[in-house]
């Protein structure tokens, strides 16, 4: 475990937002300074550029990265990504007309490896035969956070029963249980720590969203 943590720390040191090229017009705000998404260390900043339009932001990074980039669309965002030896850099800018200001995000992470997907969410409490879809771990300020999404063929009732039993076996107390529209929500507490588990039917499958906050 010590070796694993050391490897993650070294990976974060290789990829730092201080190394991300920024336009002079951009004002930055940290969103996630020390995160880990699907076993990939990641840092995120929001930006607002009062005097640069969407097209000017795109042109800046196209010229800067000199055809060593990839353009993609993600919802409302135009994404420009490039890869260095150690880091993957992505600019997300809201696709709009030439009006200002332009807004978006700067994201830096380590390139994905083939081994990462094999162990995503490996220490998350999951029902048998479930699959972890995504796992985001953050460590900022006085709290550690984790948001995990998984999918299982078990019914919502069976999944709720699993978490009631297993969470209490691990020292968590069931604080509340209620229905919110089509979802079943379980709220567990252990001292100041909180774990919210949302369970919802999705066709023939059941989706589970676990949101956990742990006080350091």
C-alpha cells in the first residue's frame, strides 16, 4: 500500500497545473487540486477570460500545440487535448459565438494505462457481481471525498439490503432511508463521516451512486 501511494504521489508531481500554458487573459480558480479519477491523478481549474472569445481560446491552443492536439465535443464543451511524455492536458471551453468573456476548464492528468481499468474502485464496498463504472477520489482541505458509480443486475431492494447489512458491519449507522422520486436513498454516518448511497432502477439493471465524505 505504501508503494502504491508513493507511485500516485510521484505521478501527481509529474503533472502540475503550474506547467499548463495559460493565456494572459485568463483568471483561474482551483476546482480540484488533488484528485484521482479511475486511478488517474487529476487536477482541474476553472477559467474566465474577459477579453478572449471562444474562438480566440481555441486558436491559442491550436497554435501553441502545433497540430499535436485532438479536438472533441463533450456536451456544451469544445475540448482540445494534447499529450506530453508524462501528462495529458485538456482545455474545455464553452462553445459559443465570438462574445466575451469565454469560460471553461483546464484539466491535467497522467495518461491512462492498461492496468488502471482493472482495479478501478477495488476497495469500494460493492454488491456481488457489480461493475464499477467510475470512481473519483478527492483530497482537498479538511475532507477526503469519494464519488463512485456502479451497476448491478441485483434489484433495488436487494442492493439496499446489502448496504444496510454490510455498512453496519463496518461500523456505520443508518441515519436515514427515504425515497426520492424513483430513487432509494440511504444515509450512513460514522462520527463526522457521511456516506450517501443512491439506488435507482435503470431498465434491467440497478445503478448505485455512492457519495462519501471523510473528515481527516
